[in-house]
């Protein structure tokens, strides 16, 4: 019969039997278990990444770490020569510092100026690229997200997300989006723009004609209300639209966010690109994000 290699059962048996030393292989097994439970924290793909907020360690890994520290304090082998009627003199428990990998473009170097692939999961079969006009822009190739200086938050952040190249389900109310999603998507430039302008509380601008990479379309500017309370919205999110199988797809970072949404006719399909900033965003950064959108190429 083969003995159990489960670390929890081995420690339990050790404590029940009253042994004074824990075998090296048990330490090894416990440490392997800790490593196995370390978790990777990632940021959702269709929300512009928040670079300046800390991500807590996963609860599962934390529980294992606490158990290991307590266990080592109780059952750490005693120093030689200190076992006797007066008890043992415990040695210090080893310091355990589990690592948590956090996806954060803020740690990446600025993207080089020039062509950058903006293709994402929503553009199957399409090679989409833009031109980076100045230093300070960060993003992962193929992510569909670019952020200036690692900051997409109020009061001065700016970023770009997209393109979506498929029909959009534009919510009637961005705060109560789960109950105002239409049964059918908007699949033309005019229907997407009309649905966005009809959203409650968005204070939409009149659409203007645009041309991206030779494709005609319209641009509309939307606003997240300054007094919006995201905690009162569905799932704590103020959201604009969904795509098939992902609801919401685009939700916003903070009250007061301004979205310039480009909607173009891409050979019978609709392509949507969202450039977002705030009233406090430097004019230079706003000009750069517009230049990035206007440089887009669809292949």
C-alpha cells in the first residue's frame, strides 16, 4: 500500500502522533502546494486598464500562506540540545513572500513612435493598426487598448479602445444596462449612432461626418454624468454597449468621462472605436488620441 502524499493529511498525522520534527519531504510538499496555489491577477480585456490601483492577493493563496506560517511556528524542528523538561526553544519561522503577477502596462516601456497593431479579439481576420504619434503611450500588441502615461482615470487620463467590428447592442440606460439591452443589435452606422444619442444621461453631441482609412462614417461625443454614482448601477458599472456573448463590453472608468465614438462603414460591417478622456486631460493628449484614431488602417 502506498502512503498518502497529501500535505494536509501528512501534517494532521504528524500532529496527532505528537512528533517533534517534521520530515523534510513534508516541508517540500507544503511549499509545492503554496506555489501551486499562487494566482495570477488580470484586468478585464474591454475596460481600459487602471494602472494606479493595487490588486489584492487571491484569497486562496493567502489562506495557504497563513496556514504555512502558523504550521511552521508550531512544528518547526527545535534547535539541537534544547529539548528537555524545560521545553523547546523555537527557531524563527522562515519568511514566506508569495508573488502575485499583476498585468499592468504601466511597467512596460513606452511604445515606439510609428505603426502599432491594434487588432483585438473582436477583429477576427482583420489586421488593424494605428500610428503612435508621441512618447508615453503604452499597450500590449493585439489588446485593442492604448493608454497615455498608464492612466485612464479621472481627472486627466486618456485612452483608446477598439475597434469593435460587429453589431453592437447599445443599452437604453447605461446605468441600468442589464434591463435595457435591445433584443436586436444595431448593425449600420446610422442605427449605432442613433442608439448612442438616444441613451439616457449621455448628453450626446450632434454627429459629424468622418472618414477613416477611406471608409465613411460618423463621430458622436458622449458624456458620463459628473454626478453618476457607479455603485448604484448594475454590477457597479456604467456601460454603453455589448457584443454577442459579452455584456457589457464597454464600461466606463469614472464620472465625467468624455467618449468620442467613431462609427464607420467597413465594407458592409460596422467598426466602432472609442477615444476617452476628461475635462482635465491636457489638450496635447486629447489631440494625440484623436490623431491615433484618425491614423487607423484596416487590412
